[in-house]
């Protein structure tokens, strides 16, 4: 075959392979937040989308040279995890990942959950050498804490876990206000009651049993597992209240990593006692906690990049009926958490 024909065939092959990867990576991206196309409405036509595809391709190819996280901010959503991420990123020995939240368990790297795929989201050994730490601040992990804890343990048995918590009713209300404003999501414009009912319906979903089965597989030696396509939509329909089931979440992480490797951080400490709390986290991670820090109140938390929110207005307050629904939903979790932390329920937050 003439050289030019081979050249053309090779070029065609590369173009097809690139096209397939581009399509796949954007299916993954939109699976993690279905229907919300954020700043990427038409990934085929957008240079910025192709730039991201190329970065992700490069990261997949160089995956073996990348670090896995040394620690995780594994939850919970709407508890100040974005602020904590931004504060920790100020430490000179902490290197940030590609995305603030990997959304790995929502299929951001495809439905197969493997170490190779996960590594692609983190810095290389050159960018994050010995002595430095990298991390994942994926609060969506708290939606499937059993699977997340089992996978993290499998990949990084020595990792440390940070869990931030807040009065569950307030966090759920914050989530409701936020979700109802994310453009194009299935719950955009939903009232609290509609989200509550949706979540109650999803409790019966067979996907929770599937997640439990995958967790058992990881706990008993599997190195990777594959989610079915229905898991992400089911989990995303349960975002209002599940992420605040702190007793369940704490149990899943403590039972696998041990109490010493799990740090609980109160949202109120992040909000009111910010610098001392951030230094406490540095010390927990084994980092120099006496470094100079800027005025933390002036640090603008990095936003979740790919969501388009209709307006930034503050949420109204919940009605007495809505408050009562949430209180009763979280009653058992509160009691168990107080028992686990050996304190009175009023002192939890
Ligand atoms: N420093 C400080 N002081 C007081 N409040 C703070 C602070 N940092 C974050 N927040 C509040 O935390 C809520 C957002 O939490 P997350 O960043 O975890 O949200 S997310 O899950 O990443 O979307 C969100 O809560 P609501 O205002 O109730 O919606 C933020 O206002």
C-alpha cells in the first residue's frame, strides 16, 4: 500500500478512536449530572469540551504514573465541603485533583470502578512528590457510603477520611434550595415535598441491593466492580436526605478504616472557628499545621464548575410541616450518632 494511503488510514483510525473516546467521556460527564449540560451544551462543537476530552485522554494514558488520594473529604453534601477543600488547598504540601469532586460512584469515569480509571483524576508523582498529599473531596460519596468506603479501602488502605457534618435538617434544606435551581435536572423547580416524595419512592429501588452486593464484592477481595446504568439516576434521586445519614456514613468508614483514621469536623467549627479547624485538619493529616494562612474568610470557595444555577437567591425557611418531616426522618440517625460520639443529641452540632 502506498505511504499516503497508509497515512490516511492511520489518520482515519485515530480520528475514529478519538471520536469514540470523546463520546464516551461526555456520556460519563452527563451521567454524573444528567440533563445538566452546564457550560458544555454541545460537546461536539465546543473547543473547551475537546480540550477537556484531550486532558482526560492524556490522564487515562498516564494513569500508572499518577497518585491515588492520601485522604478523602467523603461528605457530607451541603456541610461546607467546598470551603474546606479551598482552605486545605492553601497548604503548600497539598496538591489538588483534577475536579473538586470526582463523582466516581456516579460514573464519572464510566460504570467500571477500577483503580486505573480513578487514578486518572489525580496528579502525577512528579506534580505531587513524596512529602506532598493529594485528595478527593467527593461529597457525593456519602450517598453510597458503603460502596465508597469499600472502594477507598481497597485502593488506599492507609488513607485518612474527613467527614463534615451539620444539623441534617439545615443541610437537607440547603440541598433542596440548591437542587431546585440547577437548570435542566429532573428536580429543577421541584418543591421540598416533591423531592421528599421522590426520595421516599427510591428507597424501594433494587439498586440499593446492587450497591450492597458490589460493596461485599470489594470487601471480600474484588479489585474492581461494575455499576449498572440505573445506579446513578437512583442515587441522584436520593440527594435530598441520604447524604445526611451521618450515623450510617460514620459506621461504614470507621468499620473499614478504624476510628483513628476518620476525623469528624463540625460545620459550625468551619463557619465560626475557621482557622483553628483548618489547622486541626492539617495536624490530623500529618502536615505542618503552623504554616502561614491568609485571612480565611476572604478565601473564595471554588465552585462546582459544571452546574448552571438559575439564580443565587437564598432559600426561604422550611414550613413547620416540612421541618417535622425532616426531624422524624433523621430521628434514628441522630440517636445513633449521639451514641457513637458519646454525647447528648443537643451537643452534636
Ligand atoms: N465559611 C462558611 N460559613 C458559613 N457557611 C458556609 C461556609 N462555607 C460554606 N458554607 C455553607 O455551606 C453550604 C455549602 O456546602 P458545600 O460546599 O458542602 O456544598 S456542596 O455539597 O459542595 O454543594 C452552604 O449552605 P447554605 O447557605 O445553607 O446553602 C454554604 O453557605
